């Protein structure tokens, strides 16, 4: 009986495979499915755009400097997220909680600027049903924006728990929301490139 | 009074004070959730089957009064099916059988019930996510059924719902609110599938019992594992394109409307990018179960275990690059058509490896022709017909002729009814003792099998003939076409056989429910099989295993010289170990 199986009585609370804990593994799988979701949208967008003869020049309709600033805000929020996890990992829990809060604020700022951009565009008469440009623009940025909004809510929940010392023993929860947040960030870099730059 | 209270008290203590609702309705136990999936998908199987009966009635005797059911369904049109009602029936038959029966019973019912038991885990990695996955299916059920009661009726653009028929709300009666409900329902199904897939993959990777290496997993688990990966990566693409279609219908976008610059082909591409892998989502688990059942009842190790695993993986990988073969007639560049033809034909290689390995497993085995074994053998033989007919359809020149004919209908039914459904029949009867603690009647199982097998072939084989004769699919009235008059007799013959096939399923249902109360009590391992689920009691306790299993060998050590019996449980220590 020297090799008592790990499943005796109760299994590990968080079993580990190749150094990856179960919840983290599941979040990676979830993100893989999210990648496929956005791939479907992006493929549809690129197909419609390349088949169109009168696709508007994005820079003429959209404010690239404004959205470039917004992009930097989102990238900045990824930085604060990394710092938050790093702080939690080193045991600086108070600092981690404030950094999470900062990330949530930056995320909210991103969504707010996007909302402003939408309202400006609508005032110029480009709505979701105006043309294919409007259809694809609002759909793609809208799905991304809702991902950011959900991320902000998740981060706020994590930050609240962090202020109460909920991650003092195990910062895994911060790492999980961080994975999601970086994913949302990377998706935006793709969307920014294909919608605004090329 | 005091006595009953005491008994109640003991029972409550035994089940950890869970109320009825927590135990049977909002349960986090994978065995209960598996049974929930089983019962709801069997309900939809009956429902989809009844719709098939209406379809066959119409094809054999167009626009005749439908007895009994017609009075309730078609009272406004004089108990006769309406012209716009026929495509609605075809749409609902396909949608329900695929999204509410085959996929949920294989991944939802068998996946849930078998994965933790066969890998030696106590439950899924995320029991609450598992429960949520089922409860995302429930609104999908009701939303889809609600389509029958709204103005214009259910969706009628086919289970493929090609745009623009599905994108413009005013096209046909069924493209009204019924189509919108169809979309919303499938988004729920997709979410449930993805949650399930994340759970299954994580559970198989993380929670295997000690000694259960990847290459000691039974084929059923391998198949469910690969299937879950397909679900994880393919379903979100369907979700994305469903949402785009939803926007086209509701907020005025024009993704699929060529009149406004949109491209209806995007729907086809992205739909089939999901739905071709979905074909493998619907067949791979049945392949896995058939492998285990055939090896068990041939009392021989599965021939070529590793090639069987690799060929499942190969089928899954190829499944992602063959979707275009559904679209040969949609104006595709012929060069692209050839590449899709080639990749499709390559699927035949791993499929043939599997078929030959099943045959080699049977070769010189001590074959026990039990009801599950007969169904598993039927799976192999009809899958061969379905698979070979797939190679015909994959050839672009042949497809030009048979596209959208009954030939294709015959092909899909040989793969999904002949393949998946016989696999499901085999699986139900094989694992029934473990699920419910009682045996199903083998005699009635054989009666059900023989009649099903005969009538199945009589219903679906003539479809190949009709297709070669040129009969298009999805037409409500063959008598509109003069050239089809000579084959109308075949249509009527098929319909009569379909009625018998439908009635025969009552034997299975009766056998299933009567055995729940009157069946012989099942012992722990009634089939003398090797895999882990048979080492625990029937049905298993809440925590699955009384002591955690340790695995020492692969799942197919049948008729090994190591043991007196002709089976060796995966938990049996090697002979050299002390104490054996």
C-alpha cells in the first residue's frame, strides 16, 4: 500500500496536470472556444469586405487617433493586471486589490470611449442597418465591447474579494480573470488592425 | 408512524440530507445529469420520429387526410398537411434529431454517465458547470417547441437554414418568428455543448485514476474526449454565424443578403465549418462504444488499439478541412472543389482502419450474440454502407448528379440511423445495468434489434435507388413530377416499412421502462467486462467507487493466458505482484 492512489477518499482539491491547475486548464479551453467565436466573426467580416467594391476608407469615417488612444488604454489595463497578479503572488494583497481596481477603471474608460465613438458615428448617420460597413463595424466592436464589459464586472468581483483578503492564500482567481482580460486585449489588437488600420 | 419516520430519517442520512429537488432535478451528480440527458433526448427521439412518420405519409400519399394526428395538427386545412407545412416538418425532423437527440444523448447522456466512471473519478471536474450545461438545454427545448405555436409555425428553411430563406422574415410563413426561435434555441444548445465539452476535456485530462494512462483509456473515453475537442472548437463558429443571422433578422444588418452587398455563401461556409465536424460529433462516440462492446462480446482484445485511437484523431482533424464538400453545387471554384474532394476521400483511410480492426477483433473470437452485441455489429455493417456511399458523394462529378436527391438522404440516414443510432441502442442496453441496477430483457432486445435492422434497411436502402432515379429531397409532392410516377410504389413501400420501424421502437421503450421495475437485478459486472465502471456496484454509489480504483492494465485483456477467466479487470494487479 505504499502507493496510495491520489483518488482515495477525496481527490485533490485542485488536481494538477503538467503544472497546470484544473480551473486554469478549463479557462484555457474556454478561451480556445472564444478564439473560434471571434474567428467566425472576423472571417465573415474579411469576406464581406474583400468582396465589396465600395468599402469606405475607415480613416475617413472613424477617428483613428481617438481609438488608438483607447487601444493604449486597454493595453495599459493589461499591464496593471499583470502587476496585480505579480503583487498578489508576492503577498502584497492590498496593492493587488488596488491594481485590480485600476484595471477595472481603465476597462470602464475603454467602454465609455467606445460608446462615445458609437454615438458620434450614429450622429453622422451610420447605423447598424445603414450598410455593410455599419453592420460589421457595430457587430465586431459590439461583441468585443461586451466582452470588455463582462470582464470589468468579473474584475470588480475579484477586486472586492481581494480587498477582503480572499486571495491571501491562493491568487489563482486573479490569474484566471487576468487570462481572460489579456485575451480580450489581444482580440482588440486584431480588431483594431483589421477595422481601423488596413 | 414512528417507524416510518425513522426509515425516512435513515434514508435522509444516507443521501446526505439532499432534498428530492437537489437529488433528481438540480443535481450536480454526473450520473443523475447523464440520466436527465438520456430521458430528455429519448423524448425528442420519439418526437422527431413521429415527425418522420408524417413526412413519409405525405410522400407516399400526398395531400391525403392524415388519420388521428391530422385532426389536431391540421384541423384548419381539413386534416391535410399544408404545402408550407411540409418544409417545416423536414426542418424540425432534422433539427430535433441532430441537436436534441443524437448530440445530447451521445455527449450529454453517455458522456456524462461514463466519463467519470470509466476513468475512475468521483465526478466531473466542475459538477455545477455540468448541471448548468443541462439547464441551458431546457430553455432550448421549450424555445424550439414554442415554434409550433407561433404565427407562421416553426422554422421551415431546412435544418441547414440557408440564407436568404432564413434571413428574410417575410420569405415564407416559417421564416417569421419560428425561424428566430430556431436561432435562439440553437444558441442555447451551443452554449450547453461548449460547457459540457470544457468539463469533459478537463475531467479526462485531470481526474484519471492512478495508473489510468492515456493509452489505457477505453475507446469510449477516447472517442468522447476527441468529440469534446471537436465540440469545443467547432460550436463557437456556429454560435457566431447564428448571431449574425439573428442580427440580419432583427436589427437590419445585411450579412447574408446579396441585395445589400452581403454574401449568403458565408452562412454556408461557416455553418458547414461547424456542421461537418458535427457529423463526427454524432458518430465518433458511437464508434468508441461499439469498439468496447465488440471487444467485450468477442472475448478478445480490441485489434490495433493504438491505430484505433490515432484514426479517431485523424478523422477529427480531417473533419475540419472537408466542409466544402457540402457546397460543391454552390458555385465554388472547381479547383477548391477538388481539394475538398481529396481531403474528404482521405477520411476513408482512418475509417477503413477502424472497420478492418473491428472485423479483425471479431475474427476467431468467441462471439456472444447478446442484444448490445447485435446492435454493435449492425453499427459496423451499416456504417460501412453509409461510409462508402460518402465516398461516392465526395466525388465532385458524382455529386453533380446526386446532390440534393434522396441519395443524400439515404447516405445521412445510413450514417446517423444505421451508424449512430445502432451504436446508441447498443450503448443503452450495454450500460443499462450500470445506470439503473437492473437488466433489460435480452429476448425483447433481440426482437427489437431484428425487426429494426430489417425495416431500417427496407426504409433507407430504397432511398439510394430513388436518388439515382433523380428524386429530389425536400419536395412535398412527388406526383408533381411525371418522371417520378414509376417509383411512387417504392415510396409507398418505404412508408409502410417506416410505420413498422416506428412501431418496433415501442418494443425498446417498453423493454426500457418495464425493466426499470421488473428487470432482473444486475450484478456489478454482468458482462464480465474489464473497464472500471464494472468494478463498482450497479448502480454506483454517489461517490462512484467505494475505494479509489488503481489501474494496472489496458481495457482489453480478454482471454488472456494470465487468468483462468476470460477477462481481466483493469484493476487487477499483474500476476507477478504479491498476493495474486
